[in-house]
C-alpha cells in the first residue's frame, strides 16, 4: 500500500520542479535529470539548487531514482500530489465534445446495453486507453409480472418482468407435465400476491406466504410449489445486479507496455477476464460525487501497481446506477483524461434518460 506522505510543506520552487518532472515523465517515459529540469523549469535556478531540491523531494517519497540512473521518476505519492494540486485540467475541445455528444445522444435506435458499449468504445478511442463501463446497479428490483408457458419434455418457459422494462426469459425443468390452465392459475396467484414487491422478498417469502394462504386447491398448490420456487431461484437474479462491465480498448495498453512490462500486462488482462478485482474498484467509486482516481498501489491490487483508473459515476433520474472510466499506465495524461471521463459520464446519464 502507499506510504503516507510526510507532512513537510513544499515551497513554490519545489512544487514547480515536481510539476515539471512529472509532466516530462508522463510525456516521454524516461527518468528526468537535473539538466532537463533546468532547461524546462521557468524558475532561474542553478544546477546545484535543483539537485538539492530533487534530493528533498526524494527524501519525502515523491520521486525516486530507478536503478543507477541519474534521473528521477515520480512515485505514487508524487503522482497523487501532482493530480490533486498541480495539474490544470484541460477543457474538452469543442470538436471532441460535439463528437461525443453526437455518438451518445443522437442515435435513437440504441438500447441501454448498446449505449454502455458505445460509451466504453468512445472512452477508449478518445483517450487511447482502456475504457470500462459498469452495467447499471439497481438495489431495488421489483416484480411487475410473471408468465408461465408450457413446453415439451416437462419444460416451462418463465417470463419475468422486472422494474417495468427488464424482461427475463428462462426455461425450467419440472417433474411432471403441467397444463396451460394450471400454469395460468399459478401465474395469476403470483401476480396477485407478489406484483410490485422486491424480487428478493419474493424469493425469500414465497413458500411461507403460500402456506400462510392455506390454499384449498391441491393442484394449484402442487403447481406453485414446483414451478414458482424454481422460477425465482437465485440464478434468475437480473444480470444488472450480479455485477458486470463493458470493456474496450485493451489493446491500446499493449502499445504502451515495454518488454519488461508484458508479464504485468498479461496479469492485468487476466483480471479483465475474471472481473472481480476491477468490479470491486468500480464499486468503491459508486458513492463518489465526481471523478475519482486510483493511482498504482492505491487500488490495493498488485496487478494494478503500474496502472491508474480514472472513474466517474453516471446517473439515471438523479440516482447513481453505475461507474465508467479508463484504465491506463500511471503516467497517463491526467489533465486530459479527467475531463473526458467526467463529460462521458454526464452524456451517458443524459442518454439513459
């Protein structure tokens, strides 16, 4: 984990040199030496003074000298100070803003799934990093309607309507054949008893409420016990609540990784496929009011030590339902990436309305 920054105030000279060093390293990816800083920095400082300030920054844990190189590179703490206090976020250029708006807001034929995929692809294309969009999370999922249709081979098609528009179909295997009228009776009972209730409560209380009703019709009870309990088993929980995300632009990261980093990149791609670690980070950003950034070790996952994730929540009807963002090397151009992520989240929120 990231070590806490020593509480020593930095003067304007030290902050200026740190900003110049980090900016240069982000741009070129090479350790930055005192000669380069002397040339790039706007301050009139002698090489000896610059070396002294560099030594102080290194003592504070903000920069480090890799191997035997005379140059320095920023640490996670250095990046954090740079991102929080030193960068000037660049507004998204008008042409880029219009392109993002056009592709997310204008197409009327898109459904929500295609909008999420489009947002992920746009983030990847615009930032040249990996774009990720969490599928919407809905804490309350209300049962609106259920239907059962008899199929051959003792199978029943279950149709669940959740939250007005989320329709889920599944096929369950039963122990016996049920007639269409028996299945219709079962559906009528369930719609009368459970429509408008949380799907989790339906699953939890189904058998209890059926027994409490003391149904006299044995055939209906038998149908309900077999068909209804299978219809509301855990695997039928809507996918939006189990956690998933849409990812685009992973190959962008390959062009940024040196030969020594390819093994780390393979582990990152494994994490993309397994999803749990990335989803955990996105979950942490759900309660953020705006852009949140995880830099290297701050994520808590070794596979992300060399990477940063810039996220922003998106909303539907004022409620946060998901998070989107980009994943890239720690030396990404934060001042450009941050406003793009923020704008994309705003546009996706508008599109999902």
